[in-house]
C-alpha cells in the first residue's frame, strides 16, 4: 500500500506554538527577515479574529542530512538542534508563525517589544480592529501575550466591567480556536523537496533554488550571497550588467563536482565552495571578457543564455590559465557558442545540457575534442521571431552576431558605437528598423511583423531621425548617391548583412521578399560561425554521400567484428536481417552468374542495408558500447543519421532539396566526417 507523502491536518494555535517552543518546528535559513513588521502582525491577528483565511502552513519533515539548513535564532529561545533528530522545517508560513510566537511569548528583539501588541477591550470587536500597538494597562489595553497565556485568569478577574470580560473571552476564544491548515510533506527526496520549494509562494515571493543553496552553506563566517555580490556581481553591474545569481552556484558545482544538476548544487558544502572559490571568481572575470571581446556580448542582457557563463568559467578552471590555450580551443568554443545559441540548446533541460557541455569542455582540454552537431535556426525561425522578445536566444544571438560584424554608420562610414545608451533603446518601436515602423504601419502591417528579426539593424538616433518613415527605396537611393562607388556602398551595408544588390527587395519596397532575402544572409553567416558551410557544390553531393555511406558500413563491420564473423546473428535486429535476406534473394534472381554463397561475408551483407538500418544497428542498446567511442552521443547520432538519410533519399530520387534540408545535410555530413575521421578535402570540405 502506498504511503502518503503529504499529510493535511488542522492544528490549533497552541499546538503550533508548543511545537516551535520545544523545537519540533524550525526556521530554515531561506530568509533574513523572519518576523513581520508591526502593521502586518496587527492585520494577521485581526484576520484570525474575523475568521478570515490566512493561508496554508507548509512544513517539510526533513532528513537529518539537512539539519545544517536550520537557522538558530537566539530570540526564539528554542533548544539546540540535535544532529540526529529530524525536524519539520517551515517551507511557507514562516513569518506568520514566528510573528505569532513573538507576540504570544512577549519577546523583545531588534528594538521591538512584542508585549505592546494589545487588544482594546472597548472595541467590542465591531466597529474597528481591536488590535493596537501601545503599552498595556491590563484594564482596557491587554497584551495579547497575557490574553493567550496559559494562566490568563488573573488579568481576566481584574477587569472592571462585564463588557470588557466578554470582549476578552471572545477575542481569546477566536484566536485560540482558529483552525490552521497545516500541510506536512514527508518521505521526500531532495529533488522532490526542491520542486516543492519552487512551487510555493512565500507571501508573494517565490522561494528559489538560490535561496536554498545560500541557506544550506551559510555559516557564521561565510555567506554565499554576500560573497557573490561582492566578488562577482558588483564587479559588472555598471559596465556589463547583472550576472544571474543562479550562474554562480552552477559554476561552483561544475568546478567542484562536474555537474549542475539541482541535487548537486544543493549538495555543495561550505568547504567545497571555498576550495574552488578564488578560481571560480577569476573564471567569471575571464568568461565575461571572452564573450564581450569575441562574441559581441556588449551587455549581459544580450547573452543568449545565462548558462553560457558557467560553462566558460569551467573552461578556464580546467585549463588553470588566464587565456584560451590554443587556436583549436578558440575555434571549438566559437562553435559551441553559436551552435548552442541558434539551436536554442538551453531552452529546456538546461541543467542536464550544461552538465553534458561541461563534460565536453573537459574532453576539449584533454584531447582537443570537437563540439557536437545541433540543428540550428532557419530562415523561417528568424522571420517569425521578434526583436522585442527579451528571452529569445535567437534574438540575442542576432544582436551578438551583428555586433561582431562591427557595423558601420550608413552615412559617415565610421564604426557604430554599440555602447550602453545605444543598446538601451533597441526595442523601442521607432528604432533600428530597415523598413521604418511608420512606413510599414501605413502599408497595413501589424506591429508584430514590424519587429521581425530580419528588419533589425543598429541605427544611431540621428540617422534614424533622418530616415524617418520614408520608404527604404527612397532613403537607400539617397544614401547610395553619397558613396564614391557602388562597391563602397555594398561594403558598408555588408557590415549589417543588408542585401543591396540589384535584385534586393529594398529597391521595390517589397517587405515580405526583403525579410526572406535578409534572413538568408543572416543564416549563411550563422552557418559560418557554427562551422557549417555550404562548400558542398551540387555536383559533389552524390560522391560525398557515397563516400560517407561506405565509411558507415566499414565502421559498423569493423566495430562488430569483436562479436566474431557471425556477428549478424547476435547484433543485427531481426527485421533488418530479414529485409536484407530478401534483398539479397532478389538480387541473386535478377543478376546472372551470382549466387547466395557470395553474400556469406558479413561486410557484403551491409551493402544491402539503408541508412535507417545503420542508425538502428549503431544506437541499439546491445551494440552502443561498440560505437560510443566514435559517436559520443546516442541522441545526436540518431538525429544526424536521420538528416543524412533524408538528404540521401531526396538526392537519389531526384527530389527537390529546400534550404533547411540542405543546411541540415551539410551539418550532418560535417558531423559524420569528424566522427568517421574522413578526408573530404577533394570535395571542398
């Protein structure tokens, strides 16, 4: 029978206060502020008196492994926590419970005297709230701590009027009998607990993993939040931007344990962090400098993913140097940056993918390993994406890409200043559009279409004012007349990747065609940055496909020979064997002079497989260990072989190949070339 992990129970105020007093319920280190300000306490008491809901209390019965997350608050006068006792930690309701405890116990701390939270016995609980803050006199003004004490009778008997006694009793009964809804979670793994932490709102403030990590490693001598702010975050706020707080524990976890999984981050100890702290701080300085200098990340807001900085920090940690170690390392880091950006790699399951990429970083440092293949954005992705989408990796990637082009001013041909002031205005509706917003609105285009990525470029304010809402054909012709030659004009526009040839849609003010033309230029540049070129000419496609297919068969044969010459029976899926046997039978019948005995050789049988068969053989669970050394990732192998198969099928059957299919094929061929260690220089690759 399944044991419930969640228990929901009503509890009285006295039960909860007793559990806090005896230390059964503990305050974790998640927040600095553990008691509300006076006005909120008065409102809380009034809500209880009026029997209004005040929210559920969430508690976690935590394993003893997490007793270090308990915050020892001297003012609460709880007994010292024991290392071998399991306590209930407050996930939500911390300030409600501790505020009530401070009032009921009449505590004094941080300049506040909670005995002064009183009830006005002349209010009758009708016209206004009976709760006030003032000195009690035990006649009209009675301290809540006296009202709810274990022995309130002396105060009660000393009251002068029956009305006062009636109000005293009514308020006391309402507070003592208020039904608290308490949810206690038990039998939870740390990952389950993390999910609960993230999903609970604490008075409108979401509890984050960063809060938990800071709490779990806090000591009297070390505060991760303060050290991060002082050593890392504050260093870049003015010139670069605010480093995401989550990036710091991710980098620490990578440097210490090689993983960023949430459980790994929460498993860090203060000792772990201090052992790698200085190198991690240096790594952030070097990582920021790298993306600013080489990747066009002029401000942190334009970093495609926060996840990128911890990966780069890990690189510098691994090389233990203040510089990129070699030209090969620089090339592979470039590929990683652009491929991760335009494949939107960290848009989901980012912790797992960060861990994978950190593993690749270590292989790069040790063995100069190449970064893997990922499908990247195509023209339609750019056209449909908006420059106003501040969380878009593709949008930020385009900003970085154009920044690295060192775009020149349309008129004076000097390099455009891409400083803070310029960047701060780029999402404004009237800024940075090649086809001006006003012109497109007059043409009937919706504002979402106006902000399409291919319509963006860096245009300084005074130039934007000069352009106004004119048609592109108008202001572009005027610009072209300012140049000494068409070649000079085209050179300047090429720094923005703006098509201005005779067939450019700019000259006819055809917005739809222009978006496609510019998107193609952007994609071509992205391919170059990703190491995916279009150097494979149409007449060389078929020979390259044949070369790769032969290499795949040879690799499968050589790898599976470890099972012996009869490896077909042990390693080839049954339906593949059956289909190959049928194909051989058909071949023998159609080919004079041939016989089945010619195809006993396992390598010859592979000639009758197709690419989908190769994929099934390679990624088969039983066979994968034989191929993992070459292909590294099972998932990427399947994707690459699928793209290669589709391209081969279109090629062999003379079907048209669109730009997206061609792009994916180019990437797949490059990936297979590297994995199979093929020399394709004769084909321009």
